[in-house]
C-alpha cells in the first residue's frame, strides 16, 4: 500500500488540512478503481466500510491478487469532518460558502473536446487513452481559490481517469440504494447484485453537478459530439452508493458491504480470484430518478412515520402523520405514487418545506434538478 497525502489550500494562516488516499496495486497495469467514503463528512457508514475495505485490500495486495490499481479514500472530506456547531456535525455543506460538498464539479467536456479534436481516430482504446490524458490535464489546470476548490480538485484528480468510481454515502434512514446514469447501468448491474441493492435510480443529468456524474457523463457527451466514426466507449462507471441510513454503523453490515465491493472488483478483473462464486441475484430493477417522488412537509410539526423503509405502497396510502403540538392538529401525508418507500428523514420534527421521505415509482414524474441540496 502506498499512502499519499494531498495538502489542501489553507483557508487561514496557521492552519493545515490534507486529503489522504491509499493506493493498492500498480498504476498503469490494468484497470483503475477509486472508492471514496463520506464526501458528506457527517455520513459515517462509508468510513466504516472503507475501514473494512482497507484490511481486505491489504490482504489481497499481500497475496498478489490485485491486478490493476485500487485507490481508497477513507475520509473524502477533511473540511467537513471538523465542522461542528454546538455538538452537531455539519458535514454536508461547506460553512464558508454554503455549497454542498457533492455539487459544483466542473463539466470538463468542452475543455477536453478542444484538446483532443483532431487527435482521435478509429482505434477506441487509443481514443480512451487520449481522452484520459486530456482529462488529467484539464483537472490539473483547475483553479484553487478556496479550500473547497482545493478539495474538489484533489478528489477529481484521483478519480478522473478511473474505470470505476464508487462514491459511498448514506441517507437518513433507508434501504441500500444507488444513483447512476442510464449509460452506466449495464456496468452497474453487477454492482447492484454484489451489494444487494434494493433500489437503483437512473438519470442522465440529476442536477447540481455531483461528483459521480462529473466523472462519468463527460464520456457520454464526448461520444455524442464525435460520433461513431471516432469510437469512444463509456470508459468510466461512476455510482453514488447510499449505504442505508446514518445510524447504520456496525461491523457486521460494513464487512458485508466491503466484501460486496471486493466481489465486484473480482468480477471486473481488478482482483484475481480462482474460485469466485457466481454473482448474487438482482434484487431490483432500475427506475428513473425522475420517478422518485419526495414527501414534502407543508408545515412544521412532530413527525410520526406510519410505514418503514422497504414498504411497497400505493398512491394515497398514509405514510406519515405531521402533528402541530400547539393546535393539536394532525396532517397525514400519503404516498404520491405507487412504488417502494425506500428512504425517510431521521429527524422527528419538521420545518415547512422539509423533505420527509422518498417513494421510488416506475414512471418519470419530475423534471429539472432531481437532487435535494
């Protein structure tokens, strides 16, 4: 294992923060996978899965079983890790700018197109190598006006030339689910099997420029611009994996999730295995992110959920009581669609406009930005 320390731009004099990445295998000899945990620093399940992955990858490397390069970022957000206010961890938004740590990753398609136009030809493998070199160059040229810019650039630099990018997050209370693009689904389907994901939400552009889409959709955009005469495969599978809920932090589940990731790396050939078992059965069919409908609190109050995550529900079925403790009024919110109630808020008092849960339906119903802040 090679440990690398990436110094971030100091926000103020006398301070220092760094991003740490763990590198297994040999760069340039085979495919590359990047697995990063807890970009929203107050989402702990990913860091525990990374802890178990670290042990497994160390064992596999010692046994000579890593065929490519695997990069593990065990805590992807050192800025958010130290953002505490009155004993409450604030790891989702940068307190200096108000920006979500998993938004605003620069779309590099235009920059890369200008560099590689005229260099691509009929050899798809050579085209991928050319585009990856241009992507590395484009990331290296990104400005670092703030500590947040520095963090984004460092994460981007680690992942932009990878074949596989897994961004480990979690929800409030939820089933294991993930987000990716329709173009990635054929590659992501084995991952869904290995992790036993219960929901897979697909969108070509979810809005807000999240990290996973910044790594993967550049390939789709460039392929569309160059056309079939200059073949460019979709060379990056990037997935946001939601490891259930914030409180789902225990060794047993984390070890299973880590082993699922190792099994997927075996399937992709980055980890050698002479006797790898067959992939588990698929537990979900992909549904559109535009069909995932949030429950929004129309007013504040005490939140009482009437169904657990994992419940199959029908449109109009009661899901949550919202109680005004002063007036004594009870407002019951119902499912907006037929589907799977897969995620809900972990707080039990709501403000007006607060999302309380999500139901995954099969038909696209929403447009515009599909992600919450």
